[in-house]
């Protein structure tokens, strides 16, 4: 962005005031402090403000004075303008305030996504500084676009948290308990008591710092006692099989060239492949609902398939596969509790849970990211339609069995599929129909593909691409001591909750935010003041789960 300010003059009362390049002033040339205080009086109370235009910082300081407990994000036109405005003492003082964040306007969305926690702050308030908006037409449009984009993403994410927050929390704890403590220790491997202290606690600073360096991020199999390495077969193309309807047309090509592919199926596609006698090399599942677990409840060959489960995935599917002798690898997709458990595992055992991206929240992106991080050089993707043709999914998914079993004269399977497709507004997309959510999925998928691959080609059925780089083998955590984790979490949480360090919350506190969002909706609580009680309730449920599922 082009620099907005040209110089600084002294107001009648001596306060420095920045001038725009057209010579107009950002603040009053007589008394900018009084002007700011009067403007702040007309602002409704909020715990979280996003302001367009910081200028000399007078309005932000007045807003902070009126609402001392609030967080203020302020967008300035560019980093050059921020550096220029540091000449003004009020602005410079704001930069050292932990409750204020000032950034270039094009980073507004990122800042909102990073710092705004709906379960804690409630609603947020957007303020456009009049003089800044009037003299910065380009900047204010960028600000509006950025805040609108962030608001949509936050709303979608918070909606998911309110529906699944408690489910995810339970799933993570149960899945951690199912990993067990299977690996043997060597003489120089510290026990959990030695790592954590005799009372089950650890050095919190060491845990947070994550002292391992980037050079030892990956080690040879066997160097760590708590990991299993996975390296991509050098002679195979990773075939990401999503469950879109176009996959039916691609099956013949897949069967004819089966030996060329390492098939990484999404959970929905897995069942359909199994029914056709096509063995999947790996299956990726990230959904925590019991409906998604139904993908795996069938008698199929498992001992040669790697099941990659998000820690949030439904435990019954994990239990079913584990009982059948299947190979399971756990990953984490960004849930703060799963990320917290991963950091704990890395610090105590040397093996974190690998992070797999899901973009806007789709398993197809997760399967693609797994293939990229596993080190495949050649990538192929099929069934990634992100749209509907005559039906939403390929043949043979769990929905076929469910809808056919429930069909009758007055409600056929076709009627059920139509209800699924037309539950939200549809848009035309090259002969098929899509939704706003599916469009977001496609955008995320193609963005991940373009960022990590080259020579991308799409023939209407298959995406083909070459990875730009080949990372080291993935390492999966194969043991986890739930008892030690529960002891550490209890100590860490109780210390962190004594004084909430917002906007940069302690990991132990942040790990419970999705569950708090779910509890807030369940109890119909909207007041900011009830947050500590909801946080304690989520914490108590963590303890209950760890005690019940302790192995």
C-alpha cells in the first residue's frame, strides 16, 4: 500500500498531528485529545474493537481509557506509515500495550482470526475513523473486505465449535487413551515421572519453548522411542480419492493402473472402494461425528491399509479398526487441545502428532496435505468435484445404504439425496451445481495444490501435479501416557487460569475454547462474565474424561 502520511505538525495545544499527503490533518489541529475523548463517548461498549486508522493514536488511547479491559486491533495503511507514526509519543506508547495490536491494513483478516475468540469476547465492534476513511479510499475498501472475510470465517468456525466443541474434546481424550503406552524405553530414555517431576508437573517454560531444533525435527526410525516413520514409496503416484460423483467415471482408469498408485482415500470414498474390491493404501478421516465412523464398520481387509485419523475423529471408528488389527496413525488438524497434547508429546517423548491442514475444513484437503507431507513427488487427485451433478457423492458410500434402507413410496432414496443437495442455495458451475461452502473448499484445495506443486494439469476428471519439494519422512506418535498428560494439564491450567493473559492466551486455557463455545450455546449464556465458569466446566469435563478412560 502507498504511504498515507507526509508530515507531522503541532496542534494549537502542542500535540503532534500527522498530515495526509493532500495536506489535510488526521486529527484536530486545536486539541486532538479532546476530539478523541468526545468521539469515544459515542462508542458502545465492547470487549473487542477493530479500528480502521490509528493515526497519532489519540482515539485508540481514549477508547482504551473508556473501556480499559477491552482488546483493540487497529489497522494502519502500511508498514511504512506505522514506522512513520512511531515519531508520535502516544502512538509509540500504544505499541507496547499488550491489549493493543497495530498492523498494516492488508493483515486485518489475519489479525482478527488470530486474536478474536468469540467464546471469550462475545461480539466485536468495528469502527472506521472518519478522517482516515475519507482520505484513504483504497485502504478503507481493503479494510472492509478484510473484516468481512474474517467475519465469515469466524462465523463458520464458531458455528462448528458450538455444535461439536464438547464432542471434539471428548474424542481427543478418548483417542489419546486408545494410543496407550506401547513402546519400550531404552536406558537413557527418561520416564514420565523424570520428565514431568515427581508430582506429574513439568517445567512450563521448557514445554512452551519447544527446545528441539529444526535440524532434529525428523530422525531415523528407531532414534525416537515413541514414533513410527512413514516414507512415500518412490515409484508410486499418490492418488487422492475424494468421493465426488465424477469418481465413478475414473474407477476404470484407477483399476487398470492400480499398481502405479498409492491410493489415499477420504473416509467417504473408502467404503465405496472396498465394495468394489479396490484396496486403499491409506485412508484419511477428520470428522468427529458418529456418522463418519460408519464408513469403517464393514468387514474389509485392514492389515495393509494405514488409517490416518485426526485426534478429533470419532473413537468408535478407531476402536473398531484397532480391534481388527488395522494400522492407525494419529494427526492433529489444529484443534487447540490436540495441538496442546502434541506439544506435550514432543517435549516428553520427542514425537509430536503431525499437523495436517484441512483448509476450510474438508477431508480432501487433509488427504492432499498428508500426501505432500509424506513426501510423494507425483500427485494425482480424482473425485474432487466440490459440486453436484446428478447426485452429491459417488456410488457405494454410506449414504446409499442409509437412504435406500429408509426409502419408501412417499420418500425414495432420490428424494433424500435431493434434500441433501438442495438444503442450501445452489450456484451453476460448468454444468454442475455448487454451494458457497463447497466453493470455499475448492478454493482452499486449489490454493494448497498451487502453493506446493508445479506442472498442474486438470482434464475434467484428474488433477495431476508434481510436488515442488520432498520433505523428510513423517513420524507418527505411537504411545501416549494419558495419566502424565492429565497431571501436567491440571497443574498448567490451574496456574494459567488464575490470571487470563489475553489476547495471547496460555495454551492450556486456549485448548478449552471450542468446548466453552459449545457449553455457552447449550446453556444459552452470552454474558462475558460467565466465561470463567464455563471454562471451569470444560476443565472439569477434561478431568472426568481422563479419569474414566485412563489406561
